[in-house]
C-alpha cells in the first residue's frame, strides 16, 4: 500500500471541511496531514509493517 494514496485520501477529507483553525476536526486533520507529509518515509515504513496484502481498502 502506498503512503501517498492514504495521504491523498486524508487531504480529500480535510478539504471537505471549511478551513477553520478553531474547529477541532479541521485542526486535527490538518495537522495530521502536515505531519504525515513531513514524515512520509516513516509512514510508508509503518504501512509496510502493518498493512498486509489484501487488507487495504478500495479507495476508488
């Protein structure tokens, strides 16, 4: 499973919300997106270790 695909989905969910730094949901999604983007290599390693073939969801 590619980390970029998960990151793209997280970004899609984040952009469904109005940008409001005072909204806990937007705040959480935004900072999770930023952190994962910054640590994409570590996130890919995590996915490689925890998501087994066939366990990933269908994003399409």
